C-alpha cells in the first residue's frame, strides 16, 4: 500500500492498516483521481477533513491539520475570519 501505512496528516502520522484514500482537492471541487491528488489518511483525519469540506471550506494546510474536528473548525474560522463557522462548537475559549 502507498504511503507506508502512515497517515499523511503531519500532526497525526499514525501507522495503521486502516487508511483511507483522500483526495487533496475534493473530486467535487475538480480534483482528479491521479496519484498526485491522492494520499492516505487514517479514518479519524479523513472524517475531520471531509466534515470541514462538507461545510464548503478547505483546511488552511491540508498536510498539517488538527486531528480534532472542533479544533479544525476553529482553525478554519480563524483563517477565514468567519466566527459563524464555530457556532455549533461548544467552546467558550474561542474568541
Ligand atoms: Zn491521521
């Protein structure tokens, strides 16, 4: 298997046989099935990324993103200066 069974999120890098193929640029956004657009993520990272993308947003750095969905959304909200993104995250620390 490609990527040596390692999750390609640099903040994760977990080694597992349970990897999923992720499209760096989502197919719906025009991404291709070519190797260069594909990489392996563990299921946790893949679901975080997919949930962000399902909201119509991209993670600022898809090579290095939080493994936690709430933190990922805070990061996107911060980068996009769009606090409405974090509305459904119960975290009083977000400013
Ligand atoms: Zn991972």
